[in-house]
């Protein structure tokens, strides 16, 4: 039995299957953790969703910002961008079933036995673990509800950008969603910056990557995340694992075997290299 963590797939189905073949992934015995952004920008989002869905309990995933955007496009809340390559998925005969399954997936995974946390983007240093659990469950509850299009319509926006327990309603849900699926940088007090996408060495002062700030979550836990392809899987503290290595931008798809911390990678079959909006 093994636990495998894979970074953002972004519709790169061929690379996903090739990578799993490298480690002889067995869904009857192994567990696959996915950092979100299953869809968009790569050529086979439909195949990825179908494959991951049929894995059932062998997979533990979190939703990313592109997955949420797909839900908004499906509900005609946001525009279907040609560069996202979602037409085949949106016109598939099983699209309703896939979307209904996708919106019921978590935005936060915590395994207290493995001492492992996974989100798509990260965790704000302003949250302790219990606050993270609560805020994630609130987002998951609205996504599973019949009124989820109301949330999708309100999730776009960069404010509020500072945590307060007094946040409520759609503003609280938007803040939590931004932390879990979009965040990269924070100010020294933990306030979110939702603008900068530069590599850390090019970021303007006083911004810091969220993982460089002191955190309220116990150091006993490791955190795995995706979202930030520009990191190329490097530059994080020892217990923080950046797994998005830009497969859909012409990079590679990365897998981490948790038990021995061994990395495996599959080069992209795509030559596209624009990662400006990952």
C-alpha cells in the first residue's frame, strides 16, 4: 500500500496515466492524492474527470480555482474561454453527472494519521487547523447545496483579504475560497495579496509566499499544495510540498510517494509554455 501525491493535472490525461504506470499504481491498494485543477488548459479534461471519478475511494482530491471556474462556466455564470479547452467536456453526454460529482469534492484534505494536509493553493498563516477545517467545510457545504450557483456568482473578487472570525455570508466564503484555491502571497501580518504572480525572488517587498510566514498550524503536519507552477516544485520549507510543475505549460507532471518521499515525474507532451494565468 502506498500514498501518491500528484500536482495539478490540468487535463493532461496521457501524462497522468504514464506517471501512474511508472509507480504501478493499484487503486485496490494504493491511495492517490490530487492537488486540484484537474481540468482546463490541457487537451483531455473530459478523460481526466472520467478517470478520477471512477477511482472512487482510491482518490482523495481537492478542488482548485480552475475546477471552480468550470462549475461557473457550466452554470453560465462565467465565460467559456477557448484557451481552457473545455468544449469537449461541456458537450459530453455525461457532463451533468461529472459536474454533480465534481461539486461534491472537498477543498481541504487532512489526514491526522499521516500528519498531512492538502489544499490547492495553501493555508493562510492567520488560520489554525480548526479554523481551516471549519472554513473549508463551509465552502464544501454551499457547493453541495442546491443554491451553489449563488456562491459561484459571488466567489470572484479579491476582497475581503484579511481574516476575521466576524466575516460572514458570501464575503466569508469568498475569503476562504481565495485562501484555499488562489492564494500565493501574503503581507507580513497574513493579509492576502491576490495580485502578484511573480517568482518569489521577483516579488515586491514586503510580500512573502504564504509558506514563509510563521504559521499557527502545528509543525507536526506537512502541507502539500499545487497552483503555483512558477515555483517548479522548489523553494519551500522541508515540510511544505509544492507539486505543480507546469505540465500543461510544457513542464512535467510530478508525483510524490509519501512513504519514502521519492519523486517521480512525467515530461509533458505539450509544447505550450505560457503560465501567466495558472
